[in-house]
């Protein structure tokens, strides 16, 4: 089978993976009301691997430029793990385990995804940690992955194929005769109806911004035609380096960075946030970013180092009819963090978001990635890190399913996104499901030394925003 060269953006993300602080790996922690049927989940993911080429491809760098090729020895059991915490497992134990697993680098000799079922939680609950490298989630493949393991009912009638059928499909897909790696059919009459229904419900769930791709893309993008790519890229990088040297993050406290991670969660009500936001003429996303600013300002005041403003990154959609499902870039905004009425803070944040959306141009991300692919990884990482050091808070708000979802017979009762830090002190990513608004607070504890206090500040801020 002929290996497929990585796209420029995939290659860029893969190269930056060598620098742990710039990893673009993201995860999602689904808390389940009961233990899922492991055999059913394994069968679902075996079917997914047969249907989605990228789930059975691994990276080959022997020829220089990274390439995808089929892993003929793929064993789904190596990607679907089953572990347990000591019963009754606490929320803190679960979050610490999830943060540790998420931070662990992928094995480069295997396809870049893992599903870990975690049993032993209090009240008979379990959890599913889904860990995926951004390089395999572009476009329809990411949505197909979600439809492969999520249901909108506990025991769907069409989920009765034998494990042997799924294994046979995978073996066929891995055979030497299956040469068209980009066009393996995902049609399967046993799941078409459920897949279509879940696909419609989850169309937005996987639109997680490709943070490192967009950050580095923005750094390297050249608006004019480039005759000499390397020379132009280096010139642009020099200019950006000077700019970033003068645009440090605003926090006097959060100056250090590390690869250490702590995870916290909080939740809100979509309807409550929406009602509060509409009262001030804004959006749920503006309410979410306002809470992030409120929490950060509160933290600085509590430790005796108040600041008037901090710099946040927000996801800005660049989606068009032709875009893939990850059509986002990142914009930086200054958010007010001084003591002020919550409504005044909301108005300022909403205005900053609207200004950023209006000002963010279409970026030549593909060209930027091509330039990045031509430069030494250490140079690209240096400037990606410089941009990260100009950000105090990363935020992202992802729309999830409007209905209940199930994993192998277990209902999802919480769905916590774990966004990549990418060299930023804290990432707050929100994911909605029905009226539930789950927020993952992913912290570098070297940057924010009292991470538990910051998490409490987020809890308090969410409560205040909902009561605006």
C-alpha cells in the first residue's frame, strides 16, 4: 500500500508534538450513569476503524516528510483500554487520572487515538476518556467517529451485529486489496439510520479549534504571493518575533510554563446563560468569556495582585459552505478584569468579541502551514511558544448534542472537554449537551500555583454571570 503524505497542516501539528508544551492533543471525559458494555463499545470502534481510514493509519517519518500508512497489525484492544479507580472513586481521582492520561504522548508507532473506560466511580458510575490527536480529526472523519460510538437511545435496535462481523470488516479494510485509503466506504446498513440521526445531533461537537495549527498559521501567513518561501517565512518570523516580544501576557503572576497539568470542571445551564446574555443583548459565548474574565480578575485580587485587563484567545469561525468541520482561527482580545459591575464587564467582553470577529480576515492557513513545514521544527516551535506566552487565558465554546446521548448502553450525564493548553496558563473549554453546559478548566499549575483557588473563582464567576 502506498503511504499518503501528510497535508502541510497535519505535518505541522505532528512536528510540534515533539514539544510537549505545544501538543495539540485534546480529550473529552464523558461521565456515564453506569458501566458501559465493553464488548459493544469495542465492536463499535472496530467497525469505526474499518470505515474510517485515519483510525487505522499511523505515521511514518522514515522518508523525511511524515506520511500516513495503514497499520496492518492494528488491534483495537490496544486502543480501547479498561481501567478502574479504587471504589468508590472520587471526582478528584477521576480528574487527576484523566489529566495524566491526556498529557501522555501518543505512541508514534500506532494510530493516534485512545478510548479509556474508567470504572469504580461512586454510585456505580463509570467514565469514558476519548483522547484524539488533532491530525486525525479533520472533516467528515471526526463526525463519523462520533456516530460510530454514540447513540441517542440506551439500547438501539440496530446494534445487533456480531463482533465477528465487525472484525471481518476491519480485516477486509486492512487487506492489500484495499488500496484507496481515502475512499474506504463507511456505508453499513446496520447503522445508517442511527448514524444519520446522531450525525445531525452532533454536527458541531467536533469543531474543536486546531489551536496550534491556527496560532502558527497566523504567525506564518504571508498575504502576498511568495516567490521564495523560506526567505519570506524567515522575514515574517523575525517581524512577528519583535511584535510578540512587546506583546507579553498581561498577568504579573502567570509567567512560568511547564508540561504539568491539573483538571477541574464546573457546569452551568444553557438556558440560564442565554437568558442572562439576552438581557444585555449578547450571546451565550459572550457570557462564557465574561465568566472567564471575572474568574481571572477575582483570582488576581484574592492573591493581592489586581490587574485591569488580561489577554484571552477566542475561537473565531471562518466557516464557509466549502469549509471542513475545523474551520476556525484564534483571535486575541483584551478582557477587563478590574472590579466592576458584572453587566459592565459583559458589555465590554461582548464588544471585544464582536470587534475581533469583524476584524479577523481570512487567513492563508494552507500557505502558512506549507511555510512552516519547510522550516526547522525548533524555529516553528519557538514562535508558536512566543505567541502562547502572549495569552493569559484560552477559551473555546463547542456546541454539542441537543439531546441525551449514550455510550454502549450507558447514558452520558456529563461531558467535559479537555482543551489543549499549547503553552497558555489555562484553557477553559465549554461543551453543551441539552441544557447542560460543561466546562473543562485545564490548568498549568506551574503558571497558576493555586489551581484549586482558580477553579473556585470559575465556579463563583459562572454563578454570578447566570444571575446577571
